[in-house]
C-alpha cells in the first residue's frame, strides 16, 4: 500500500522522475517523465539508463550517457548532482532540462539505486500565454510556432530603438537547413514539415532566454534575435543551436532522419538598419554554405 501511495504522489508532480536499481535498470517512470520525453513507461521499464534512451547531451553536443553520465557518477560515489542538459524527445527534437540526481540508500546506509528528476527548462510554460496572444494578432507561423516575418520586422525595429536609446546590445542569427530541398524531394513535403518543426523546437530550446526570440524568415530559413550579448556570447548561442540540431532526428519507419543547419551571425551597430543587418547576416550564412555547411560564420564585430 505504501509503495502504491508514493507512486500515486509521484505521478501527480510536474517534474519527470525515474528510479534505477544498482544495475541502473529503470524501475519506475512517472507520468511527467512520459510527457517530457514522449516515452511511455512501458517502453522504458527494465531498460538500463546506459542504453541511452534519452541521449542526454551538454551544450557542446557531448553524449553524457556514454561519457560523463551524472547518474552513473552518483552511483559510483553516492553524491547528489545537478546539471543543465538536453534530452532527445521521442519525436526527435531536443528538450532543455535541469536534472537532479540523488542516491537511494537502504536502512543500513547501503547504495541500492538512484533517483533522477528532470524539469522542462525551455520557457514553454511562460511562453504559452504570449503565443496565444500573438496568434490572435497573426504574428505566428502556424507550421513551426515561430514568429512570422511581420513579427520579426516589428521586433528588429524595437531592438534598434533600444540600442540607440539605451545602448542595449543585440545580435541576430540567420540559419538555413542544409540540403532541405533533398529532404522534400526524397521524403515528401509532410516529412519536410516535420523537419521544420523539429528544427524550430531545437532553436527554441537552445536559446534558453525569454528575452530572445526566433522567427521563420522564409522557407527553411529562421531568424534569431538574441538580446544582451557580445560577440563571444552570440557565437556560443549559434553553436549550441547548431549542435542541438545535429544531435536531433525524427523517427522515420525503422530509421531516424537528421539534418544540419548553417548560420550567419552578426552584432547590431547603431548605424545599422534592419535591412543592412539582415543582409550582412545573409552574406555570412552564404560563407558558411560555401565552406561546407553545418557551421557558423560570425563577423568581426
């Protein structure tokens, strides 16, 4: 009865929770874990976390389950840990989460397993009301959930006004899905739409800031407006998003389909205008494409 009670309690919290035994086999997977990951409990119970189901990665794209797993480290030394990582949703996109790992001890103080909790760190909940409002104003792209071009133009004008009045810096990233025409030609436009949605989710998760916004600029291009950054920080955001996309893939029959993106990055200058700045980012994006794709080119500002 006590065990059933505790499971019922865990199934009603908003954070994902799972328990592993000494062999790191998953013994419990709560409802929030199902919602955040897309995997039902029946699909993961009995599996080992080392089977890399969630494919945890850090900002640099390193697969933690294979190299630096926080849960494995806790199982080894009995110390609690916390980390900001990305898990791969069953649908293929990356979800930014904060994980917390703690050891499980029996009555004699012996290590018998571990518990990991993970919470959505993508600003999803705080953005829901904003998205609903913007949809009413026809500022959201219905396919990807990103802002549309009209919204991008409005936001660029606002950011330039803030830059000139208050000195608040910002940068933009113009990114394009590599070889997207080949995806549509080989798999059809429905799969192409899924790829666009996956990349949009990765961008949303990789920005990690409510002050930064992204927009579908046209076709397979996205424009990201990143607030309060310098040259190094802007490049770091671009590379984080690029690596997230390379680690993502949509399920397709018995395989997974992944793509890469190329980016052009530039900081705003007071003498700039929106058109001039976007044109510069487009030229830098073109350099990324010519240099082999799947890379970021940033100007020297």
